[in-house]
C-alpha cells in the first residue's frame, strides 16, 4: 500500500525548556510511523484506493522531563497510526 501525505500539522504547547527537542522528536515520529505503517499495511495490495481528507488524533500529554525523545516519538507515531487505521478498515 502506498501512502501520500500532503500536510502534517502539529500543535505543541507548554514545552518550555524542551523546545530544542521538538523537531528531532517529530522527525523520529515520522520515521517510526512510516515503519509501522509499512509493517501493518505494506503487503495489502488488494485494498481499494482511498482518499482521506483529514485525520485528527486526540491530544497527547507528555512529561518531557521524564521521557526520552524515542518514547515521545513512539507515542506520537502510534497515535497517528491508530487515527489513520480508522479510515483504512476494510
């Protein structure tokens, strides 16, 4: 299955002291998402083509003082994958 994203938008609030970590976390989340998406849907050649205009995830709350970038990225990737999965159910 092929996935094309035209826009990815994030809102980040209250990250004082962790601003420098946001871009690396989001970039890693995108990589993790792509890997997990491929693992879950990569072999499904029979799925019909679909257009999804928007996918929204619930807000995620992190305590960046007590979690690694990898943990935060993994949680973001999982939230994106679950939100998209709703639209891809056969």
